[in-house]
């Protein structure tokens, strides 16, 4: 159970750090002024989605940690750590510094990292490998939103 708590703290902590670094998009004048995609969800969806995503990812990582030690799967744990870092970095790059192209590159990298985690999971974790799927799907939506802001503004 402590492994689940560890990954809950890591994943939700990363969300909190990212949020602190980006400020509030609801009151961010730059973001409000952007021409956003017609499929941009309402603000509350983002909170609900990220809560669900990080809950699923935390359970997935607990299951991985229960089966494999760090020394057994160093590369996978490194990918997980890089994914956390890229997730955190995207927020200030997009919302604070307005580097929309750089943010798009970051979110594409993040999507590739999460896809790798899912594919690794299929080979090593069986049915639980689908737990990161909501994360990957959300990143596809977020990538399209980021790309829309880049192209239409």
C-alpha cells in the first residue's frame, strides 16, 4: 500500500507543481485571448480528467513496482521520471512563457513517453497495461488543442 501512496504523491505532486508554475489559465489574459479549438472542453473537465488520469497512473505504477524493482526495469522507471518532468515543464512553457511551438514539441514527446509506457505494459503487465490509456488519450486531445492554438493564433 505504501507504493500506491508513493506514486499518488509523485503523480499528484507533479500536477501541483505544474499548476503552480503555470498560474491560473482561467484568469490568464494571454490564454483567454487565444483563438481556441471548438472542441476545447470546459475548464472543470480538465480537473476531472487529470484526477482520473493520475489515479490510473498511480495504480499502474504501484502494480509495476510490486512486480519489478528499480534495478530490474531501470529504463522503464527512467521513462516514468522523464514523463513526470516533461508533464511539469509543459505548463509554464505554454501558459507562462507562451512558447506554443515548444509546448507542442513537449506534448508530442510526452505522448510518445506515455505510449512507450503502455506498450511496455502490454509486454510485461497484462491487463493492467491499459491503465495509462486515459492519459494517452487525453494527451492526444491536448496535443490537438495545443496545435490549434499554434496554427490559429
